C-alpha cells in the first residue's frame, strides 16, 4: 500500500547474484526519502549502478524486496514518470535525431497531448541551457551537453527524482561545472537526487547523506563529515577533505 510518508525508494534485504555466481549485492537495506540528496560512493565494481538499477525496477534482484512510494516495485505505476536515471554513458540514452526530439521521446511515451509535450520540451530545453541546440543532432553535442540532454529528458517526463550515475565521468572542467550547476538547482527545487560517484571532491557539498558501498555491501552511511571520519582504506573511497594549497601537493598518493 502506498502512503504519503513512505520513502521514495525502499530496499529490504536485497541481494543479487549473477548467473556466473558473482555475488554483486549482499543484504542491502536502504530507504531514500522524498527530497533527499543522497550520495552513494564506492570504488568501481562496488555495486552502485546495480543497486540503483534494481531500485528503479530495471532489474529484478535475486532476493529481497523493492518498494517505490510504499508500493511493490512491479506494481508502482507512477515509477517511470516519477524517477529517471541518467546513465553514465550519455550516448546510450540518445533516442532522437535532434535534441528537441530526444527530449520529447519520454513525454510522448506517456501519451501526453502534443501541446503539453511541446511545453515540456521548451521548458526542459531552457532549464538545461540547450535552447539554441534544439535542432542539433545529439551525437554532436559535447560530453557535458549530452549529460544535460539526458537530464532534460528526465525533467520533461515530470520526474521528481533523478538518479545520476557517475555524473562527472569523462567531463572536462566546464562540463563538471555545468553538471554541478544542475545538481545545485535540483537542491533548490526540492527534487530527490541520488548521485553515484567516487568523485566526492567535486560535489559532496550538496549531499544530505553519504552511503559507502564496498563489494556489494553497505559499509557505512550517515551525515557526510561523520561518515568520512569513519572511512577505512579498504572501502576504496578517498576522503575528499584533503585539500591542496600548493601545486606541489597535488597528488593522490599519500
Ligand atoms: N552481467 C553481469 N554478470 C556478472 N557480473 C556482473 C554483471 N554486471 C555487473 N556485474 C558485476 O556486478 C558488480 C557491481 O557492478 P556495478 O554495479 O556496475 O558497480 P559500480 O557501478 O559500483 O562500478 C561488479 O562486480 C560487476 O562486475
Ligand atoms: Mg557504475
């Protein structure tokens, strides 16, 4: 049964074992609240992408239960229009021949009237700073613009929750800044934001809560500073609070 105070996503004792025997998630219990900004950190292969694919109903876990707004995920009818995932590889998400067509794809699939689709496309184009690129072929956009396009698609669906998988991967400085501006804006709009990243130094300022995932298990979670204080090297997550004041200090080797 759905209820107003149910968490947006709720995972209960979720485990996933691949057919090749790889146990990729073990006994994950996690609630993500409406409006929360949650960062999930962990080294490559720790299970971040898999965890959120399962939370979004894109993959069924081997065991455990998944709820969306209190409803079992397979019965959560508002899921697709409420939560959107921006994948690490922005190219894999491109479906339209032009930027505007690409953004229109989701709202069209929701069978919204044409006027409403057009309105949403215009609004998403402008929100993501892509208005002047509306007739552009998406594949020719820069990495940062492609990621903004993927976010625009999620916004045009009317999603109140956005999951960004490695949002800083393969972006240059300008692209990182543009992505951070999106993250900052989501905060002021009260959207639920889940960020999967190991690049905490770029964005942790915007986190309400930090979850540390390692080898498919949640090792720790809580307020960011406290969680970072408890990090141990074996988690494979680097404390981003080490700051550099001189070029000569700029190395990740301790
Ligand atoms: N199809 C698959 N078959 C077997 N193992 C897989 C498959 N897909 C992913 N995995 C494994 O699941 C684990 C978690 O992967 P993933 O969620 O992509 O990690 P992350 O996003 O943290 O880098 C990894 O060990 C990965 O190798
Ligand atoms: Mg991943």
